């Protein structure tokens, strides 16, 4: 279980997160929804160690992660698939995936069978299997997004942080991304999902938090939020 308590973070003197408290129970899919600029990506960056919190606590299964750098956080098993599909463009699809497993081979976590996990990714992401020898930079945007997700999964993470996995994708690929997220949920991968399509996120998630201006305003089972008139009016109307 990932537990975040009164987390404060920002950029320089600008405080963006004003004391967030939330948790992601093991095996569950939790979504964080909110308008542009609400602080969703900043939350993800703080959890992954890219940003240092100025107050509050982050623990994973009771162990303190607060203030660790991103390498140390990755070694503890938190995988971040950041906004905007970061892949290594001059490496092949297969080498990108192997790099995703690298940290788990050097850390204290169980290594597991990398070959078996590569096979699992090939089943989960058939488009990547067909293109495994292609350079990542020559993939379409949607394929790069899937590669970023698959690479994060190669860490065999305790928690997967998915930031806007459907951003900028054509509708068919958005469906494909959500098919994969549903599959990961069935496989009980622990996931924190940030999504612009709040409606879709609330359909796949177990539990949801609404963030506004760096504060958690509403939380509850995803089904309950889907039916909440205030959430519907603000986040599930046209354009969402
Ligand atoms: N690298 C940065 N430097 C300074 N301010 C930033 C940076 N990234 C984001 N912000 C600011 O932090 C706030 C929250 O941004 P962000 O977390 O990206 O929101 P969201 O992901 O919810 O759209 C915004 O006001 C944004 O302008
Ligand atoms: Mg964002």
C-alpha cells in the first residue's frame, strides 16, 4: 500500500500541492482526476522522486520513501510512466523493455524472470511484439505510449504511476490503452492513474480522488463518484 500524508510540494517558491492525503491499496486501481493545472503531474513527479516534497510523508508498505531520489524510489519498486511518452528513440523496442527491467536486476527486489516478463508484454501489447526490432523513435505516438507503459511494467512494480496514458491518441488507440489498463487491474497490478478522460478513468478504477488547486476535494469509490452530480457537472460533461 502506498500512503501519502499531507504532502506539500512545488517548484522553487511556488507551492503547488498544499497537503495531499491519499492512498493506493495493494492490488487496487486508484485514479486522480482534476482539471488542467490542478497538480496531478506534480503529484506523480513527487511520488517518483523527481521533485522533493517540502512537507508530508510518502510510505510504501510501511517503509518511508519521503525525499528519496528517483533511482532509490525506482529500486523500491515504484515505476513512473510520465506524461508525454518518454522512450529511448534510438534504441529498439526490445532494448527499451530490457532497460525497464534493469533497476530490478541491480536492486534488492526479487529479480524474477525477465524473459518471461518480455513474453507477458508481448501478449499484453501485440503491437509492440510486431515491432520489437524497430527503433522506438520510429513508432507512432500511440505505440510509443504503449512502449512507455510496457517499459514501466518491466520493473515488475509494486506501484505503477500512469500519467495521462491516453493523451493525444486517436480514439481507437485510447480504447486499446484502456483495454490494457483493465487487464492490469484484473491482474491486480497496483496502479495510480491520472487521466484527462475522467469518465473513462472512473469506469476502470476502484477508488477515486478529485484534486483541485493542489487540494483533494472529493474522494470515494469510483462508482460513487461517477454518479455524483457535482463530479458529473465539473468533470464528466462535454469535453471531458
Ligand atoms: N516545471 C514546472 N515549473 C514550474 N511550475 C510548474 C512546472 N510544472 C507544472 N507547473 C505548475 O504547477 C501547476 C500544476 O501543474 P501540473 O501538476 O502539471 O498539473 P496537471 O498535471 O494537473 O495538469 C500548474 O500551475 C503548472 O503551471
Ligand atoms: Mg499533467
